[in-house]
C-alpha cells in the first residue's frame, strides 16, 4: 500500500510543471519602456517607421500599428522583430500607461501556424526560461510562458480566432507584458 501511494505521489509530481523564473525579460520595445505614457509610446514606435492604425478596439486601452516603407510611404506586409517576421503589432495600456505589446502572424491553416509557433518557441526559449501551463480554452492549441519575480512576462501562443470579417484564422503571437501597470486606478 505504501509503495502504491509513493508511486502515485511521484507520478503526480512529474505532471506538475515547476516555474523557473527569469532574472530579466525585455521591457523596452522600439524605444518605449513599460510604464510609458500612450503619447510617448506612439512617438517612439512611429519613430521606427510604424504608423498608427485606427481600429475597432477601444483605443484608450489598445492600439494597432502598421509598418511603413520610408521610401515609398506604403504599408509593408511584414516587419522584423527578434530576427523573426511579423504581420501585426498591438500595444495595450492601463491608466494611460504602456503595459503589453504583441507581435502576431495570421495563418489560414493550423499546420502552418504550428510550424511558425515552433520556430518562435525555439527562438524565444533560447533566451528565456519558459513553461507550458495547462490550457482550458479549446481555441488555444499551444501556449508557453516565462515570468520574472518582478511582474514581467513573455508568452508565445497558437490559437484559433475569427476576424472582424468572420474569416477563421490561426494566430501565432509573441507577447510581452508588465503586470505592475495593470491595476485599476483608485484616484478620484
């Protein structure tokens, strides 16, 4: 009986994933550091040949940007970040302070998205300690996260979503955030 209890206990422990915290996770993007004001973030990102893209989202909390070719002043389909190519760039604010950034690609097939996800995971996991949390959402296929003790985090995910035009895509995103700027203000 004791042997069976030890075996069950050891099997249980192998399924639990230990989080190894990172000493540092990137907190500055295109010259904008988490905690910066919306105005400073827009200025910094636009100084790197991006243009602000109005969207259907609440622009007090989220903004989208597109890459602009400085020679032709036309939209660039993909841009580089972290030696990887991306299609979309979104930033989030809380109390007018920058707290999250997301780089994303959209795929028509799950297979293509999973290949992209594996490439992103390989690149990012060479820099950060990541773990694979359990996933409750059936639209999320894969998810890896990394954290610091100071509230910074990085995540890589592969998920199914519906676009505004009701097309179905599989997204791959690389997100960074700082939980220190996500509290609701209690000021009057």
